[in-house]
C-alpha cells in the first residue's frame, strides 16, 4: 500500500505564522482606526481622556497588545521583503495603518482651535454685527419660496450649491471670511424664526449665531436658555452649540458666561 506523505512540521509553522499575521494586522488596524476617529471627533481635552481610558483598557490585556505589536512588525518586514499573495494583501493594510498613525500624530499635535461663548461675543460685537445680519438677510431674501440654503466652507475649499452660482458662492465666502465665519443656514419657510451663521467647527461640534427675525420676549428667552446647547446673548441673537456624534453634547462654559454677563 502506498503511504501518504507526512505533513511537514514546517508547514504547520507557516500556517500559524500566517494566521498570527492576519490577527495582528486586524487588531492594530482596529485600534488605529478607533483612535483616528476620536482624534477627528473630539476636542483636545476629550481626546486626551479618551486615549487615557483606551490605554488603560489595553494595558489590562498587555500581553495580547504586545504580541500583536510584535507580529505586526514581523508581518510588515515580511510583506516588504517578500511577494506572496499573503504579503501583497497584508502590505496594503500595513500602508493604511501607517497612514492612520501619521494622521493621528498630525491631529494630536496641530495647534488646537478653540471656541466658547466669550470668543463668540468678542467676534460678534462691533461692525461685524451689521454685516452678519446683512449677509443672512441678503441670502434669505434671494431664495425661491419655501427653500433652504445651507453652505459650509471647509478651510479654503469652496463649497457647492444648487441654488447659488459659482460667482455667488465666491462672494458669500468673501463675506464669511471677513466675519471670521465658515457657513450659513437660511430659509424662507412661512414659519421660519431665525437664520444661522455658522461660526466655528471644533471637531464635530459646531458653534453658530442664531439671528432671530423678531425680538424675543422674556418668556421666549427663558425657554431658550433652558436648553443646555443655547445661550441668549440679546433679544435677537442666540449662541448655539451643536454636538457631533462624539464629544460633549452641551455648551461648555455656559454657566460661567451667564454669570459674568449678569454682573
């Protein structure tokens, strides 16, 4: 009877190493993706806290984390030096991991942009007040009936709109740049109460000026101030904070601002 060839011990080792490479790359990719998302969505303080908690969790599984890191490095060296199908597949994941790591380092070390009610009040007072109202009214009045216009500029990138022409978009950006703002949200619905000038985005959170079309009564002001994301600045202007998916969901520093304003 013909004997079947015995499976070489080396092949079992190769299967094990290949399996560990896949596991290590998957673990590292998930970790880096998680931290990268946090770096985008949270402000500096929340990010530091989240990373600290994240480190504590993984410190509890120190040996698993260490083993994953060791096999990730081993896999990266193999992927660069060899050209098997496994190496080609894993090399793409290693490249993604390195890009994520670079993005995390950049986001964590760039100068943090800050915003609060005091900064908003400082930017609102003076000549910008007129141009802020003028801009909101100008674009609201040019809208067709029952239409909403939402435009936000991301750094120096021009936005697009189905309502405004390229020239009008450019003029809008010039107005907003002068005001130190990044966007506008206006409509001419029959029940429209206010227009919004978007002031500054921190992570996923947005700070905006609500410009009410009619003066607010004392009762309306009290009702608005009861919302933890809104601050009544005067009888026609409200500071608004819109929280994103991650991070705080209230207007940080609201109580301190109201206390100082009432003095």
